[in-house]
C-alpha cells in the first residue's frame, strides 16, 4: 500500500437495520474541507424503518462527498472519503486516484482501537479479508453469516465467498414474493437455516436498533420529488421509505395469511364512565387515561383467557409458534407513514404501567423519535380508526402476527338498555386473524371477551 492511498479512508453506507438494502441521504452535515472526528455525525439518512444520523468512525478532513442529498444509495456503497493524514503536501488530484481504484487492490488499513469504541452496524467486522476474528475490544455481529455478508458489502474483493443461503423452498418463494434478497437475511434457524420469521423480519417495517449508528429521528421527511404532468392533471410521487416498506409488508401479509374479520357492536358507556373516574384517581395522576387504555387492557385479558390466539405460523418448519408474552402493537399515523411501535411485555404490566407505556409510545411517535427497536417483535396489534370518525374497518395483519383489533368511533346512539331505548356510548370492534392459526371459534371468543369487558369493565378485576 502506498503512502498516498493510506491517507484516504472510505465510509460506506452501513446497514442501519437488519435486512435493509438501501437508504436515502436526507442531509449532509459536513462539506469537503471540513474536519471530522471519530463519532461525529456527518449525515442523516432515511431507510424504510426510520430516519437515522450516521457518525463517522475515524478522524480526518473530508475529501469528497460521493452522493448529493436526495440520492438513494445501496448498502455498502462509499458515501464519503476522508483524508486521515492531512497536511502531507501531496496533490489532491494525485491523492484522489486510489479512491477510484478497485478496493481489492488497496483496502484501507484498520485503525487500532483505543480501548472500547462504538461500532456502526455493518462496520463491526475486521477490515482485512485475511482476518476473520474481530478486533480486540470491538463488538461484532453474533451471526457468522451476517459477518460474511457484510464483508462482501464492504467491498473487500478478497472477502470469503458467501455460500448460497440455506432456506427451504417455501421460504425462498416467500422471499421472492416480498422482494427480499436472502443473502441479506440473518438466519436464526438451526445450522444457519433462514426461517419464515427471518424473512418477515427483513420485510416488515420494523428493524433491529442500529447499536451506535445514531439516534432514530422520525422528523418531517424531506419533500419527495413529485412530478406534475404537463397538463397538471396528474402528479407522480416516488414510492420510498416507510410507505414502500408498508406496501411490501401488506402485500406479503394479504397474500400469505388467509384473513378472516369478525365484527361486534358494543355498548361502552360504563367504560367511558370508568375512564372519567380513573382520570381523578391519584394512582393515575400524570398518566394518559383514555378509552384506548382500557381497550388495550381488555385485549390483554382476552388473550390471557385465550392464549392460543397469540401465535405465529412457521411455514418452513410447518409449526405453530405460541408466544408466552404479548408485545402489544399500536398503529400510529405519522408524517412518514404508518408505523406500529409496540409495548414490550404488555401482559405483565399493571394498568398504571400500561398507561405510562402507552403515553410514552404516543409521545415518542408524535415527536418523530420512534426507534426501529420499538417497532420490532410485535405479536398482536390495535389500530384505532375511530380517531378519524370511522365506524370500523377490516385491518390487515402485520407480518408474523396472528390478530389485529380495529376500534371504531365511539358515538352516542340509541340503544336498548334494560328494556328501554336510551342514548348510550356505542362502538364497533373488528378483529382480523390468520385463519391458519385461529379458527372461527377462537376468534369469536377473543372478540366476545373484549366486548364483554368493555360493556362491563368490572370484569377487568374478575378475569385478569
């Protein structure tokens, strides 16, 4: 390696969420000639999961920005080059040549870590293709297959060849239908076999947190480059980011899981009265108390009484996976599109704890700070279409989940109560479920239990 080539280091687009293949550069925070330090944020990118700030893992002076703002870049592409030995007096034009040469001819030498340093996702493997062991003191991905894939993405021409991913034919078909490259999927099955759940995890609008790749910031997105027709009668908007991932996930769900939706209209007058009482309870002081809180608690109780509804379908293994925990998803509309963060281990939470978690989830979503980790691992979801004044709907399952409950608008309606027609608070619930996992009897029991609790909320005490 020449001294000139050793001066320049290249920073590649990392995989800021497992299974992602590209990201759009939203904003550059540096320009050529700026000095950068290890850990300094140099740009913000948007993936199908979230907007993320990327810190650079070395010191130097910015030599070149490879892509302008608004460009979608594949994972593994060089996005910025940095002069790590400024002031050597070598001409910039001469120094730029090695950056254009194949990476295999002059791979950048890794810096020796000083103690324990943060590592970007996708940058935790050793730089040299001849070293398969991690650098001392630097965490690396646990999956060997993921490390091999990332080595290839990093552009090392001498990286070990990655074998054809191990997956059964049904899983390969699912990946093809969802447009997922199996080489980018991290396997969790025995002997490195990719399972159906692995594919869904790569396709769903949720992802592993980028350990130190920055803080998720679901800020208002940069304007999408819409194209208006010459006669101004049509506008075409590129499909990208969350909307693209959501569309792929919904297509995969709709054409993979046989959906069944059941409906029930219920008098929730007593629930609404309980909401008002809880607002004045000192144990609930400072917490968000609303009908959604009691609906969520009612669904958790119904799942406890009918645990088989909380499951997933493993096509590859031909098994039903029963979940002994509930990560309760709450669908939220944001400027970036629909996201479904979830409350981890919601089944173990008391009503005040559930209220606190629900409040944090909503506040974080409104502030645009929902992290990829918060959107991963959901088991059952609630979508509240009632906030838009809609009576009900037929929700589509999130990939890998067995059920989703839609809550309609709560309205004052004439209702027969104790033999007389009276004005009562009424809503309609819709439960969609995967008919491979949940038959009509089980689905009906779950929906009926939720309705019964909302009609007589004292059942929260006797059934919980």
